[in-house]
C-alpha cells in the first residue's frame, strides 16, 4: 500500500505585513529536516521576500490562488507562472473563501489546477461542505462531487493534494468527529482511485478547519488523513510548529 508523504501547509490568508516574516524565519529554523513536508502560503505581496526568508530550509512556499491564464488583461489577478517566478512551488486552489467571495465554480477551479500544472506548481485543491449541507445528510455527495468537478484528468500521475475543509469548521473552533473525518477522507480516497487509479494513492488528503497543536495529533492519526491545511494557527511559528511536531 502506498502511503503519501504528509504535508502540513499554512494558509496565511489576507494576513501578514513585512514584520510577519520573522514568524516564517522561525518556522524555517524549527521545521524538522525529516518528517512531514511543511509549506507556508503567504499573501502574494510577501511571496518573494518569504522565499528569501525560507531559503536553505525545508519549508516550501505556496500561493493562495492563481488565475487560469498565464498573462493578460486581468487586473488584480496573479498567474501561476508569476507565483512560480516569485519562488512558489505549490498553490492552493478552490478554497471555500474564494468559492464564496468570488463565486468560484468547480469548473473554474479545474482550470486553475490546469494553470498550476502548466507552471510546474503542485496544486492543493480544497473541497468542503456547508453546515446546512452536512445537516441535510449531503456532505459526502457534495464533497465527492467537488472532487470530481475540480480535479481534471490531467492530474493523473502528477503531484497534488486534496484538502477537505468543512466550511463550518474554518476559523470557528469547531471540528468534525474523528469518525466523520475518516468517513469523508475514505470517500475522497475512493473517488481519487476512480478518477486516477492507484497512482493517486501518493496524493495526500489534508484535513483543514480549526486545526491547532492541541487537536492535531488526533486528527493527523485518523485514517486517510495525510496532513493539514492550517489557517489561524499558522500565523505564529510556535503554534504552527506544534502542529508540525504532532505528526
Ligand atoms: C483554512 O481556511 O484553510 C483553515 C483551515 O482555517 P482555520 O485553520 O483558521 O480554521
């Protein structure tokens, strides 16, 4: 059985001025050379300087979003090629905040995945249900539908990860039970096998939503959990390293 290399990725969202680079330096100094892969996805304004702060460390750099096109008249947007040029090697796509704030559909997310592949970036594709959908018993069908719609067949044989982030757990302090996380991660794994065959067994399925050092151990030990996408608790090096060390 293939076991994916775990990934712990910090999503700084719209947080972080130059002064916050000290936190990235502290993560770089404290990240284990062996163990999970570790990444930070800062706002675009910090990518280049964070690359310098992380240089020589095992910590990877990621973007939080990319446009499907490589260049052109798209004011305010960032091409995957620009992220790669600034030093990123990963990119988050389809985060629920982008799906909600910017009306991103599965189809658009799939095009962003294609852009990431074109630029040589490893996509972290986010999926997750609302509280209403979970309460209506629709969580599994919604999330596996997002996986089918957001992951193009071109991902076969490529490095990528899926982040399961229940929307009601993001930034709320709420988390699903371990049984709920395992049920969803198994369903995502089965869907990945249908789409890509056993080759996709190397793709980690991350959990995201109110992960912190105190709950990381239990979450990261759950079946089919191959790491975490971390929002709030990635902003302080000590909090983030506590999660990295929990694996
Ligand atoms: C996220 O938005 O990707 C996330 C997981 O946020 P938080 O850890 O703050 O819930």
